[in-house]
C-alpha cells in the first residue's frame, strides 16, 4: 500500500524542517481528509471530476 509510505515521507519532511509534533499531526490529518474527500482516486482521475476541496470543514 503506497499511502502510509507517502505519509511517512511527509512526516519525515516536516520533522527535518523542525515543525512541532502537533503541527505534523495536523498536516497529516489534512492530507488524509483531502485524500478521503476525493475518494482515494489518483490525481489524474480527479481532474476529470473537477470537484474542489471545501474551504471550510
């Protein structure tokens, strides 16, 4: 499964930039919400639907 590995990459990148643990957790949660909002589809497939991510959740 590629998802968790990509999130680990994001986690490592945020850690290198010395973000706080809470900021890391918040960013990871936003990424997960974004992925779930788009139905876990590949970015190329999402472009066909043209459905924007909501500004307020």
